[in-house]
DNA sequence: GAACGGATTTAGGCTGGCCTAAATTCTAAT
DNA sequence: ATTAGAATTTAGGCCAGCCTAAATCCGTTC
C-alpha cells in the first residue's frame, strides 16, 4: 500500500501553520497562544516545540516563545498555499460556500500532493487570493503582505474596498455573506459611533448596492480594507 | 483548529479496505496476506486485528483469519467509494493519468468528507466505474458484482470487451495504456499459445483499432472481460 | 503418532502526540 | 526587594501503531 507521506506529519504542519499565523500578527509565538489555537493543553505544545526545534524548524527561547527558522517558514508557507488553493478550488469548482470551505481544506491540506495543488491552481488560473481575500503564497514561498487597514480604523467619509476577512468562523462568515460583505465590495464609511460603537457604511459596488450596513466594532476589526480615495464632502 | 476526523483512523481504514479486498477474492483474510498488502510486519496485523474486533468491525477466528462484520463491510465500502470517486474525479477533471491516480487517491480517501465525495460524484454525473473499470459502491453500500472473466479464460474466436484492469501498478498500467488497452476496448481473441503462453487479440473498437496485440499470461490474468458474442467462423 | 516448518500470536519496546499534576520561572505590583 | 499570580516547563502516564524476538499452534509428512 506504500503510503508515502506528502510532507511533515499532520500535527507538525498544524503547529507550523499556527506559529506562522501568530508570528505574522507580531512578535514571537507564545506557548499559550499556540495551545489555544490548536485546542491542546500547554504542555503538549512544550513537547512539540522541543521536537520542532530539534528538527530545526523553529528556534525556541525558553519562556519567551518560538520563532520559525527559514526551513520552518518555508514548510509553513507550503501548507498555507495548499490550504488556500484548496479553499479556492472547492469554492469555485465544487460549489462550497465560503463559510464551510475552511474545515474541508483543513483536512485535505495534509493529504494533497504538490502536484495536485498545482493542477488545481492551474485549473483556477493561478489565483492570488482565496475566497476570504487572503493572499495565496506562490509555489516558491513568496507571499504578498497586504497593505490593508481594519475597517475600524477607516475614517468617516473615506471610500474603501473590502479586501479580506480575518476570521474563519462559519457563523461570522454566514452573517457577513448575508450582508453581502465579501472581498471586492466597495463602500463609503458614513458614520461611526463613539466608545467603540458600531460603524455605518454605504455599499457602492456589490450585490447589495446602495444599502447601508451597521457593523459592530468586533466585526469591524476583522474586515481588512484598502482605502481607495477620500470623499471630499 | 478543531479537526474533526472524517471516519476511522487512516490506519483502520486501510486495514478494513485491505480485508475487504482479500475477502472478495475468496475466503477469510489471513494475517500474512494483510501484512503483505499493507507492508507491515505480521505482529502489527495481529495487534490491529485485536483492536478491530474489539470495535466490532471484524470477527477473528484465531489462527484462521478474519472476516468483516456488517459494520466493518459498511465502513470498508465507504472507503472504497471515496477512493474510486476520487480516482475518477482526478482523472476526468484534473488531467491525471490512470497510472498515477491511485497514489493520490490513497491519501485523499482518508481526508475527504462524504460531502466532498458526493459533490465530486455529482459533478461527474454519478459514475458507475472508476478509471480502471472497477465498480463504484453506491452511497448506501451497494456494489455491483462484476460478471467478468479473465482474458486468460476467454476462448479463441470469442469477442469480448475489456471491462476492468485488476492491478494498480503504474508500470503495468502505463504499458497497457500504451497498447490502448483500457476499459471499453472491444477485441477478438485470435490466438493462444499452449503452456501458459501469450494470447493474441485483434482490437475491434478503440484508438488502436485493427491492430493485433500479444499479451503474456500474467497480464492476461489481470484483464477482466465481458464476453459479448461468439465469432462463428 | 511424532516431529518439523510455516503461520500466528505473545512479549516487550519504541515513537509521536496527547493528557494532568507539580515544579519552575518570569513579571508586575507592592 | 519581595512576593503573588500567570505562564511555562518538567514529570509521569496513556494510547495507537509500528517493530523484533520468542513462544505457540497447525497441518503435513514420515
């Protein structure tokens, strides 16, 4: 039956991906943060960190977190590429919704060969973004650093495009989808309540053109936008 | 990250699939046969058999082999369905060749959800056979028992259709492919050498129409045919 | 019917990856 | 400077699955 594994163990790949994600939102990845994302107990993370650092995939400064080595980052980006190509493929070729596709990709990313991933990428025309707007790393590990800001930081009066949604929770995604808020939507920020209150936007380009939407602060932190121009009113 | 597994463990599924395959070529599955297919040592098989029979998936008569229970057969057929749908999908939608598709499906079958498999089946128009001609079990575990006979047993003068190739070895499949021998090909048996010698067929319908092919005995045992009519001449 | 050889199982060990409980280290507040 | 509390690591265990070496069983042959 000779089942040649496609990369590192599933668990190892999940750790690398998680560490990559935590690093890219600033600083070294802390044990407890990794534990929380992966839903395992902190000592399990300590144990895995030891193995990862013996394999040269991370560097560990005891009690102060872990950083990917170049080899580790490369491996992590390969997993991220797989994941995002898979999500894009499942969504555009097999009718998955953007809220349900994450879970399926989560399992397939560890089983799909590079060959399969490249075939899918080819069939899709080598997409640059996944269904949530996240950039897809290239085959050789380049990834675009998005120059977006959270909706919560866009000033009233500005016109912006929703580029990326920073959450995979199906409920959140379904809710946003029902509001028509997917990457590519263009809108103007028309109001913002003080004290971390909700933000009101007016949709300019989308299926729900010309509607106003009120978005809570929490949600507005997840919506990454590209500010297009300033509405001089 | 909450990675809900999609069925039994990968290892368990491989054992069930293997036992199913051995049972369907007669009698109970022997420890050594399972060990050989899975490329593990016999004691590993003994160990797994104990776990499988504790889970009610097989029945074990010590020293005389193992049989699937109904639950075990159901689980095995689900894996077989996944595998064959995947092979068909990869071949017809992503350009895989019939000789390379087995390995990829071998890994994906443990990661793909039923939902994904049904979407693929739908996209393919619910195919009944995989690229090698093997019947695909239905969603609820029905599988067609093919009424084919091996080429080696077809009499000279008979016309038959190649229905199924009983091997997944890439070299074998590439060779057969080069000869144009894939399921669907219609041919007449025009000669057979004595003493387990080679068999000569004349291709009637295929890309290689009207050519003669000489096929060794070993190979001819792998080619499962449907005898169509007798050439009276 | 005794003994040999092959198949099978038991015994005992290893690794990866998870856990809880206990010990340690760091930080921040007094 | 001390110390409480949080974060982390160490200690020690468990299970799945694999391994090798040794014991056992079965069928067959003399």
